[in-house]
C-alpha cells in the first residue's frame, strides 16, 4: 500500500485539491438528502442511517470511497445552523471565509505549546488576543475552547489571587459552567442571587455581599443562554467596588455587541470586570471552537506559568523564544486564532457590527410577528437575538411535545427555556441571511404542527 498523501509540504495543496472537491460534492449531496434543517426520524433513525453508512469503522482493508461516503452521511444527519428553520441554540452558521481559514490551520497543524511548532501562529495569537482585549477595555486575553473553559479559567485566576476561601456569587440566571467550575476547583458552595426578571438583582447582591464573609467573586452575565438578558453591569460593578469584590462577566453571548455602534451601549460597565468571557462561535460566526478570556491586569496570568524543559527551557526563554505554556491549561493547542484573524481582517469592525445588527433586527421582527399573532404568546421583546414564544393556551407539556415533534420530523429546530415559571419555545436567530419570509414561515410551521398535535 502506498503512503497516503499528506496535507502540508510542497505537494500538500495539490494533494488536497481533489479531496476538497470530493468533500464539497458530498456536502451538496448530503444536504439534498436531508432536505431540511435536521434529519427526520429522531435519534434511532439517524443512528441507524449512520451505522449503515459506516459499516465496519475499522475494516481489515481500507475503503477508498470512505471520504465521500462518510461526509455525505455526516451531512445528511447534521443539524444545519445555516438553515432558516434551525434556531434552537447559540449555534451559529460559520462564515465561509472562517471555515476556509480553518482548513489552512488543519493542514499546517501548528500546536501552540512551543514556538518551534507554531512560529507565525504564536505571533498572530498575540496580535489578535490583545486587539480583542482592547475592544473590551482590557489588557490581554487567552484563546480558549469556549465559554465553559473561559469561565473555569476566570475562577482559577480569582482563586489564585484570593485563596481557596473565595466564594462565588452569581445570579440564578448564570451559566451552569460557573458553579461547576467552583466545584472542580474545590471552592466553597456558590451563593446564588435572585434574578426575578431574568437578570441579576443588584439590591439582593448588595445584601448578600454585606452579610457574606469574603473574599467574593461576583459573576455577572451579558447575554443569558435562555433569554439573552444582560445583567445591570454598572450597578453590579458599583456594588463590587463598594464591597471589595472581584468581578467576572460572562459575555460569551453578548460580547460581540461591542462591534456594533447601535448595540455597544448595552455593554456599558463591561470594562469594570477583572475578567471577561467572550465566545465568537456564538455571535461571531466562527467554526467551533473560538473562545477567549480577557484580563484587565495581565499580572493575573502569572498564575498559569508552568515549566516543561522540552517546551520552554529556561535558556531558550532567556534567548528570546516565546514561552507559550502559560497561555493555557492545555498543552497541545490548535491554531484557532487563524480563523479569528482572517474574519476580523476581512470584515473589520464595521462588517462584524453589521452582522450583529442584522440578527438583532431579525429577532425584533420575529418578536413583532409573534406579538401581533393572537395564536401565540410572546415572553418579552428580545435584548439580543433570542425570542421566547409559545402557542396561546398551551400548557408546558404541550410546548415540550410540540418541540420534540418538530425535531423528530426534521421540520424545525427550536430550543426550550423556562422563564416566569413557564416553558417556552426558544428561537435564537444567528443567521444574518434570514429573510422576513423565513420568519413568517417558521411561525406558520409552529402553528401548523401545534394544530396537528402529537403523532
């Protein structure tokens, strides 16, 4: 058997070209076979189709058609975030230019744990992280796999600065990764603050900080997963200053509002945080993963310093080779920064801001359709791009059943969220190419499926 072609090296591009043609063709045929936002039939049917397509995953002899077969099956069984009826989660359709850049990172395969594995990638990461940190009013940033890792790192840096008695204080609206990170790091049980309207109550926070022994880490949210709500950041920052509490803001969803002149004001107070979570595979149109953690004081990052002689020998560092181990808890790290850099450079702040404005406008338009239709209830006007709605008169069981019916028939992908004591359908609109007819069609489809009832 001849050696399979490699993706890099002098002949790499020529060897990749016909394989890319195969991949692109299989993406087309798989999408046609799916025919909608999600494969029909539910988990058992999808699993059976994948099993049939794959057969023996490790055969004695290889299959030269495996690339076409598996990419087709993978695509046919995918949830397509670019489909206008796929609106369940903070699961964005990636920009083509970002996906193309990611191919280059995959082909060259740099690893950002030592300079000699990633010379250009390490320089590019420095430029991008500092630029995005400045955008948030901070000094530096680390590249992460997303909001969960960023939140974990934020708690770790706070623990190292203030000790293991540090108490996390967060709203009932906070992301689940925050209390989980406290558990992983051996911190005391977190204290939760009421969020009666979906955002953290500053008065209740003040009362808790007054009676609770410190040190405290307060975690606020700029863009909740369920509703897109943004906590009152200036008031929270003022309470933290008054009580000497450290502040972390989870802006995994809402952070890219910074790019928009129209919506940036919603993040007033963001720069008061000691650390900020950002996540550009949500409202940034990047392939997963694309997270960051920004820091106001770069000295906080000294807690991550680590030595492994084969990666950052002291004499190499003294001779000028960059020390990359302190930029992450991970050792091997792919060059996720390339797609970010290409996107930022290609679109600029104006182009990214226009995309943010578009999806926020789509959400307002969809909310208006729901509000004006007596067959539906609207939770409230959207803050970012998330709309909660439900058929009028339906109980929670009917709402849950309706959502699963749409999923298993492959007709629409809607999320679910609990707010004000009720279960709602959730549309998270992240596709800037969505048209008004798509929004009206989604609402009509939901009404039609609700009228049909469970089958």
